[in-house]
């Protein structure tokens, strides 16, 4: 049985073409690609790539200035934060939760809209494997080109489960029997009609939006379309800790707000979602509001 795409690049001694992440004594990272006969240069000296080619991962190299660097392959979270960008990347903290709460499984058929720089595409492809399907839609050709290069650099070439289309999802979506749809875009509510037709019953739509106004409009649109269950929305923040002897405290810096996530599941055809039972606060809906719960959420 052949190895999954990209697996050979994740283990064994360093080889020509491998990505290497160096860590200096101050914890700073430097990422580059191994090439025979080349040198890696820093302001603290240089060393030849050939010193690492054939060496085990976790080796230490010294520059001509006698500075030690730890050499490891970058993890996928490291890679997406250092790769060339066209658009902003989906941060690892959000990508990890998309994989978990959108329940991305091996062999899944996934549609993604808003490829950006290819960060989330890389996470999704690794999760679904060679037997899955990821069809990504990106409206900007320049972003699509950057994403394609980043994904192929990580996996060592084209991924057999990936198809990339330049264009708007709502105008080009032809996929059917889709298990999961991930929308990372300014106006995901514009795609919900097309998404509802592509998803299988029980399938999940997961939206990643940046602002509260986008979040509110997306949730209300999901409720209004009437073929999804009640959506769940959340955000997360990460705070690292400094641990040195008795000095154990939170770091002064943290990864705060990056975006909101929300998920909803496709209902069977012809099924109406149960009426919400919780009463919204007075003034939650304006006088001109005519959408779901226009009666004040009485749950009649």
C-alpha cells in the first residue's frame, strides 16, 4: 500500500526538497527548503545545507559564528504561519476547531469557499486523505495561484483529492452529496441556497466570519432558509504561559480575536426545524424586522 500524499515528507532523515525550521537560542524561527550545494545565511554566520541533508530530524547545526540552531521539520501550524500570503490565513486555533466541530473525517467530501492563501485547504486535505474530495472555490485568481503553490509545497506536489476552481461558489457549485461545506468569506449568507442543495441530510455547514454584524446576518439567514437546525456560534482565544522556575504566569501577549465560527446541520428534505423556545431580549429585533422570531420568540 502506497503512503498517503505528503507522509514521506514528515518522517526520516532530512532530504533535498524538505522544509526545515531552524530555532535559534532566543526561540526565533527560520524556515527554508533544503537544496544541495546551497548555504543558509544569518547575521550570525552561515552553514551549508549539505550538513543537514541525510541528518536525522532534531539535529543541531552551528554557523560559522558558532551559533547553534535546532533543525526540525515545521509542523503544519508553523508552516501556515510562515508561508507566503495573498490573503490572511486561517489561524491554526481556528483550523483545529473547524476540523473538530465540523467533524472532518477521512474520505469526506468537502466544499470550501474562500481559499485565501491555502492554510485551511492544507488542514482539510490532511484530514480527508487521498480518498476524500476537497473542492475549493476562490473568486480571485491571484489568491488561487498563491494557495496552489503553498499547498503543493507542503505536500510535495499536487494533492489527488484537491480541485481548485476560480469563481464564486454560488455561481459555480455543481457538487452534490457533499458532507461538509466550509465558508470563509465576506458574505456567506449569499451561498446558503446553493449550499443547502449540495449538502446531504445531516451534513454540516461551517462559517468563519470576522465581525459581529457578519455573524448575526449569517445566523439569521440560516434560520430563515429553513432547512438547517439551530446554528451554534462561538469564538476562542489562546493565552500561552511563561514557566521558568517559580515564575509561572500568563504571557503578556496572546492570540485574541481572529474570527467567529458557526456550524449548522442540514435537515432532511421536507422537514421544518423545531421552533426556538428561548425568548430574546426586548429590542433584539428592530420594528421593521420580518425574519424568524418576528413575533418576539414566544415559541407558539
